[in-house]
C-alpha cells in the first residue's frame, strides 16, 4: 500500500482541514459544549462554501451527480471532519452533506425514483432499522419483527431500537423476519415510509452522547411488496455489506478525535508548569504522548489498509472489523490519557475531552461491539462459518 498522498488528495485534505479549523471551530466557542447543530444561518452559509469547494455529498457517485470521492480519500477526509467538539457524531455539523443509505443504489427503479434520487436532492431523509430490544449483535437470530405476506402487501409487527433520526426521517430501511424457518436467509429489507399507518416512534432514548436515539413499534403495518429492497430473504447480506462499508469511515472519525485531543495535550504539556518545570519535561507525560502517537498512527494505517482493499474490490471484511476494533479502542485510550494530562481541567466542560470520552465509549459498541469484531476476524482466520 502506497501511503503517499497524490496531489488531488493533498488538495482535498488541505481544504477540509482549513475549513474545520477556520470555520467550524470558531463557531463552537458560542455553542453549548454538547451542541449537536449550528444556527440555521451559519449552516446555510457553510453549506454554500462546501458546494463551492466541490465537496458536497462526497459519498454520492459521479453518475448520480456527486463528486465521486474514492474510498481511501473519503477515509482520510473522515479523519479531518471529526477534529472539532461535535465531530464524532456530527462531523462538521452535516454541512458537507450526506447521501441516502448506500443500500438504495442497488434497489429497483421504483425505489431509486422515489427514495434514492429524492435523498440525493435532499428532499427525503432515511434511517437504518436493524437492532431490536432483543439484541443487535446477532441479527440473524435476534430479529423478531415479523412480516407476513398478504397479497401484494406485507403485514409487519414488531419493534426496533437505537435508531438515529427515525423521529425526523421520511422513510427507513427496516429489516424484518419473513421466513421463521430460516436464519439469515429469512430476513428481508423493506423501505418503509414513516407516515405509514402502524408505524410509531415509541420513545426517545437518551444515551451517553449529546443526541438521542429512538425506539420504534410496528403494529399491523402494511408495506407494498415492491418496497422490498434487494431480494426477499436477502436482507442479512445487504445489512452486513453496508455495515462493513460503514465501519471504515466510522473508524477513521475516531482517529480524528484522537488527533485533536493529542494536539491539545501537547500544547498543554508545554505550557503547564508544576514544581518549577513544564509537564513536557516529565517522563510520565512524555511516554503518554508517545503512546498516543502510536495508537493514532497504528489506527490510521489499519483504516487506510481496509479502505485500500475495499477500493480495489478485494475482500475487506476482516480489515474493516480490525479497523473498527483498533480505532475505537485506541482513540478511547488517547482521550483518556489526554484527560489525565490536563488533570481537573480535563473533566471540565470547558474542553471537549469529557464529551469525547463519553462518545468514544459508545463507539466500542456501535456498528458492532469489539467482541463481535474479534469473532468476525477469528472466523476468517480459522476459516469457519457462523451458524445460520
């Protein structure tokens, strides 16, 4: 793998880095430490700037009117976008835009016309409904939401949990068990409008991070047969592929937080004087900063390796699981050390460290917990298949 950036990548990274430092960070001085959004006038102005840069909705392929930024460059950009207070879960407060769920690109012409293209135009927004109150790490067995066919419709009953944005979305991709006799092959993905009778946002679920998730319920919810995404019984493979893709930028965003935290700690160590000497002169502090750099660089190389293999069209499930494991756990260690270097100030809302500390704890569970990533990698090493 060639780690040298080409000229186009350098230009994109420089522009994004400058934007975050000169446009995003100054605005956060006047926001609540747990802020999740910008003032509307600021957001509108910054979206215009991003469009002028040609980097709006980077995930959208060129054939659909997007910039078509490749996977490796997108991974590098994800690291830059998260280097501010809200960067882990609200990268640049969304001003770079985001395309519709990736699964829709493989949908029927009908689904593309009614959901993919409106999503690209910013007219509709979706959510991802996989996890349930019964569990999320093993969806092949945990999914209890049932779908029964009735003519040209499916009647769906059940519930979903930990859905981000479902209370404001126009539709969702919901995974349903349509054949109780089968395991993975019995799960089907449906595109469901949130105004469908029987669809209900049951409650808002508060979590460690500043924003909330939702719990949903479906009661005799009727969904047309042509709202199946992909093939009947092909939902598990669809979800697994999307999760593997998402884990790479998800991991890279954790690196960005670690980079920014370490920059703050280095500056503080040089300024803070204790017992007549700067903290930077203390071996204990020096070693903590070195360990931070080791975690950061290791994480970056592993994430880029996963991105490079995905971009080349090679199998990358093992690498994306490793990136998710190493980046989330490594970033957590970095922020923890930085808080220790800052002492009492590291716990204060005045700095974003305590926010990142809380949010990174979630990253070790979100998109598949660390233990599941180890299981995935072990199966590849041992060449064994999981049960159905």
